[in-house]
C-alpha cells in the first residue's frame, strides 16, 4: 500500500510571536526543540490550535535559564 502524501499544514501557530520566542530562546543556547502534541494533531486535522506543546532534550534547569534570558 502506498503512503498518502502529507497534508497541507496550516501552521500559523508556528509563527506566533510567543512560539517563536520559545524556539529562539532554546536555539540561542544550542538546544533543539520540536512542536508536539495537540497542536500538531489539531493542525493536521484542520482543527483550531489554541496552545503549543514544545519538547526538547534540554534539562529543566537549562530551559529555565533560556526562558530567563
């Protein structure tokens, strides 16, 4: 069975200033981050995205330092 092509993803929530600020703060300290959870599910399903979960391998203390910068 052939895989379905990826759906077009309306990811305006990835451009929200708040979302960009979190990604930028983590990236400035060398940490990768990914959007996960309900935001991704809802975007793929064409449903509204109201919050964004972000996963990173950064330790909690490193995330706090990034957020305080």
